[in-house]
């Protein structure tokens, strides 16, 4: 079973309307809240696009060189739904932010990181526009190929071990579905991604993530979002 099936599917089945990720960019002054269902839709669109148009399946290496962002979350969950291994590269597909240099890769994909989900309009030559490519695909994903527990998922760590580590850390931090977590951690691969993205998801908790955090605004974020715990840095 893929990481997405193991962690996101139970939430889609039981609490689809609940907020799952609230993303702030303090430098840009933006806030975007995604429910379980909305994030699930983006993950499904991503998975359908990756599987149908790029033959991504269990063990395919995908590099995700993006900051913590709601678009990044959709990309990660979509890639894992197909059984991909998330890495920093080299990889057959590489996801990049706007303006980043293009590394050696078969397919370079630019994520707009626009808070409202707008596409790039015209992507740089030789690249694909993530939002424009994915938005036309279906809002649910039915895997054709099963994802074995031994499939590499996070920098080569198998699905089973990655899930076990995330669940163990969630238990150690006493996180539950009732938790509302404030985090400023980068989603570095593999440690940041495991501890600051998969651990809250393993608990079924709501995550409030602050990109480019302004220390002066953190108290107001805690109050406004009614967070219950800060994720350790």
C-alpha cells in the first residue's frame, strides 16, 4: 500500500471537509487553507497525470526541489500514490520552483507556487507547467499497479519503514487527530519531509505551516489558528 493510501485515504473516508494544511507565507502575506478533500483532489490529479502521461509507477525516482507549500504537498502525495521514490535527484522527473536552474533530468516541471493555484501562463522552454498540466485530470485516483511495502518511497527508504518512522514519531510527540500543529520546518529530504510533513499526516492532525516565518507574527498565528502544539525545530 502506498504512503498516500495509508495516510490520506482514511481521512478522505472519514473527515473530508476538515482543514488539513493551512499554509502561510509571511514574506508574501498570504494564507491558503486546504481541506482533506481539496488536498486529496490535487494529489489525485497529480497521480493521474504522472501515471497516464509519464508512466510513473512503483520505484520511479522523482526529485522534488520545492519549498514547503500546499502545491508541494499535492505533488508529494500524488507521486507517492503512484509509488514513486521522492529524492533530491538525479531523477527522471524533477519539480522546481519558478526561476530555478534546470538540472539534468528527462522532464523538468515548474510549480508556480501561486497561493491561488494560478499557472505560469508560459513556462520556460523545455519545461512543463505543473498546474496547467494537472488541473484537467480526474479528482480521484485508482492505482492500477499495487505498491509493495518494500518499494522505495523517501530517499530510498521503503514504504513500510517510512510509515513506521512517521507513526512512531507522531506517537512520541503525542500527536492525534485533534492536534493542530504549528510548524516552520523546511521539508528537506529526507529528514524535514519525514518529521514536518509525514509525521503530522500520520497522526491525522491539522498542520499550519509558516514559510519565511517572521518571529514577531508567530504568537498571532498561534492565536488566530488555535494551534495546540509547536512542531520541534
